[in-house]
């Protein structure tokens, strides 16, 4: 059993007697502290708040809370409200290490100490950070894994979200130790969202590439449980170890059932209590270290059932380092050698469960064995308060993409492949080939005379001509020529293929909704015969009946679902953009529509052309659907979430759902092509839009 490290400060501040702080006498002003946690509905933070309230009550303090729920502006405003109310101190779990610095600035300006709990801040005004020792935890997981593997084997790392310091530190600590074992090879490493679904997908992919994989490191228990599912499905149980992080009840049950190899247990209730004690010490005049570490415990099959302290008492803590000579007395009941029940981290059965009472866990295990899940144990995950996109905004620069497109022509023959296209794969999804959670975007290249063989599929797709003069797309037996700025539709299950009839290399932009279709497992694909020359011997056909705006030929075939018009000429788009007025958000926008219905061009894809006027930034807007933007012409800047992108012609960037975005042109007007899945969300009655 591995009983791991805790600073002496975590021990020295744990009991009320240690601070000699008692409830104030009648008539005295009561101490009030403010609390702003990152999430309202996360079981971890619910338990942490419970610990904060309990410890504050013991000290005779009052607690004022403000909601943040992963909204940075909301957290900043909430802390400013706490400052205005005159609280004596603030406990905060910041949503972002930099994005809520204004909250710390407000507290510092009012000379109110602000203590970060769990998550930390890069703000110089952070008073203290009550943290987990991330690098040490990574090292401890790695040492445990290396011992279990006998110092050799292939390992995959399923990291946390890109750019998050916590998960970077965990991974760095892990890699630091693994570098000392020449027999251990890290064969896969990917950032990504902390979801079970991602764990399943990435573990499946890496197990296909490396069937002899020895271990999978995961950044949290949700990812671990998904990876464990993939390992069991591949009949690798007991052969591929999966390690978790956080010690949530489902992970602890998985360790007990010998599915999950181990997890690291952190106690959010005691984390909250420690945050209060650290703040109390600071208010009392003791200058403490800038970082105070909470204890962590590795839980595996060797100590999951331990009735008392797992494997015996922890080693004596090192002396408490402080910045002043003032001491906080250590009571005898706090001795790390004390008997069972005296130390706050001694037993898992004394810790508050992050979701439900400990006494219910046996019942939950019984339910799960019958393939039943209790709603009270899962409702926060089933019914989140608001959307939380797994991907951050991202940009692909044309200057980086184009050389690789050109190179791809020499690397692969069009006769040997389905399409010569480079897909823009967002790093948040790891090995998953997708641009956003529901959309795919790519560039396709063809040399003179080359044909991209016919096929059809359930996914809806579009082509937008960037450098495609001389290309022809055959759609449903119609010849659609491609000129600059043309939009070509290929609706679901419609035969289509492409040919370059010019004397030069051509490139166009593609988008499709395969990720959405795959998510509901409704995708079908049917290849065509590349030797069927009759497929290419067609004319414009009924496309000629839909070329004039506002006119419809009697007898023209039309579908209520997909547009009967497949080609939308770029010159017509540019003329209408020049005449269109600015909308409420400040941009001139036109929607490509089904001429038979006036609605979206396809039930699951919705396309827009946008013109940004120089000197007129758009208003901030967010929506429940995803957006992929292609820069058609001009230069500009977009502020999306916490990211700011400078862009120019043919760059591609994403706007994840429920993320505020605003845009501005630079040096002149700029045109964007936007492909979205708004129409799919409309049919599901899930469209929600907000503008500031």
C-alpha cells in the first residue's frame, strides 16, 4: 500500500483547537468569508463546499457564496460582489489560471486575502494556493505503474485538456519518472476532454495500434472508466493496466472489482476545510507558504478494503515551513501517529463521498451488477446546467496547410485512395479525426485529369471552391462546374464524384457532419465503381431549372428536406453580400437556402456567407451549435472565448458551441464562409443564441 505525502501544514491546521479560534461573543461582528467555486453541479465541488461550510460553522463564521459555473465573467462579477459586501476573505477555485485575474485584482485592491482552492491562478494577487502536488502525484502514479510492469512495456497517456496547467504538471511528473525506465516506451500521448466517451475512443484506437499495450495513464477517473471499458472489450483485462485520478465512487468500486488498477484519492470535503483553516491562519497573522498541499493516497487492490489507515500510519511530516517565526500549536489528537479516526485523512470510510453517503455504495454496486444506475448518483452528469464544449477555439493557417496539400499529390495516387484530402483534426479530440464535436472540415487537391471516384454516404457534405476553377463535381447525375466562391452541395446518400478538367492543380474546401452522424451510429457508406465512365458523361440536367432566383419551373423536382439546387454560384453570393444590410450583430450575412422551402440547404447542415466591414467589430454572440469558418477574402481578427486569432485568406478556424465570438475586419472588408449544424439543432428544438 502506498500512503503518500502531506505537508505538515495540512496536518497543523486541521482541528479547531489548533487555531484557538472560537465563535465570537454575543454582539461581536461575525467573520464572513466569500466562496466562488468553478462549478455548481460538479459532485467534487459540492463536497468541497460542504467542507467549507462545516469548518466555517465550527469557527463561528458565516459563508457567502456566488455562482460561477464555468463562466469566467460570471465568476469575476461574483467576486466583485463579495468584495462590495465587505467579506473578510475569499476562497476561490478559479475557472481559468489567467482568465479570471480581474477577480484577484478586485480582492487585492480591497486588501482582502483571496485563497485559491484546488485550481490555482497565475495572478500575482493570489494570496495562497491550497493545491494538490500535481507533479508529485504524476510521479507517484508513474512509480506505481513502473513497479507493476517490472520496468518494461508500452504505455499510453490520455492527458487532460490542452493548456490546463494541472494536467500538464501531472503528465510532466509522470513522464519524468518514466524517462528513468529504458524498458518503458510511451507510444501515445494526447490531450482531450475529461469524458468517459473520450476514454473509450482513444483507448480503442491505441489498442488497435498497439495490441500489446501494457498500461494506460488517464488524467481523471471518467477517462479511466472509459479506457477500462475498451480494455475489457479487447480482452485485455489484467494485461493492460488502467490508472485513474480523483477517487470518485465509481472508480473506487472498479478498483474493488479488480477492473481499474488504481486511482488517486483526494478528499474534496477536507480540501474545503483546509482552505478555511489556511485562510483563518492568514487572518490570524501567520504568514504561510504560497502553496499548501492537500494529501493524496494511491488506492489499489492492496488497500481498497483496509478497515483503518491503509497500510498503517503515514510517515511523520516534515517540519512546517513558514515565513514568520509565529507558531500554530499542534494538538495531541492531530499526531500523525494517532490511532484510527484521529487523522482526517486516515480512512476512506471517514471521508465524505463526493456524490452520496458512504453507506449507499454497496447498494449502488448491487444496482450496477443488475445494469441499473441510481439517478441520485449520476444526475449531475445527466443534466448539466449548461453546455460545456470539449474543444477550445482553434485555427489552421493556410500557410501551414498549403505546402502539405501540395506534397500530398506526390505522396499518394488518387487511383489508390477514396479522396486526397487533409482533414483539420482538433487536438482536443486526440486520435479522433474531427474538427469540432459535430463537424468535419478539410481541403481536397486534384491534379489535371484526376478523378475522385464516385461514392455516397449518410453524412451531409459541401464543397466550397477556393482555388477550384476548372473542377467539376457530379452530383446525383448533374454536372456542377466549380468557380471561385461557388458552394456545391452533396446531400445525404446522393452519388457524387469530382474531376479536374483544367490544366492546373485545383483545391477546394470541404465540410461534412460525419462526427454527428457517427455519434448516433447512423452512418452508411457505399463506394462506386471507379471504372464506370458513364457516371461522368452527364450534363447540367435539372440544375438548370434552379439557376434563377425567385423563379421556379413547373414540374421541377423538389424535396422538402434537401435543396434541389446543388450549385450556388460565388458571383451571385458576392453581389448579394454587397447589397445586404448589417444585422443586429453588426455583420452582413446571407443564408444559403433551399429555394423550394426557404429553409436550410440540408436538414443537418446550414451554410452562411458573411461580410465584415472595416472598422465595425461585430457584437459578441454564442450559440448551441458549432461553426467552422473559412476566410474567403481579406484579413481580420476574431475573439473567441479566451482566444484571439489573426486570420487571412483561406485560414480556417472554429467556434465551439456555447462560446462567445466576435469578429472584425482589418485593412478593408473581409468575407467569411460559415458552415454550421444549426439546422439539425432547429429540428431538435435545441437552438439557443445569446448576444452581448
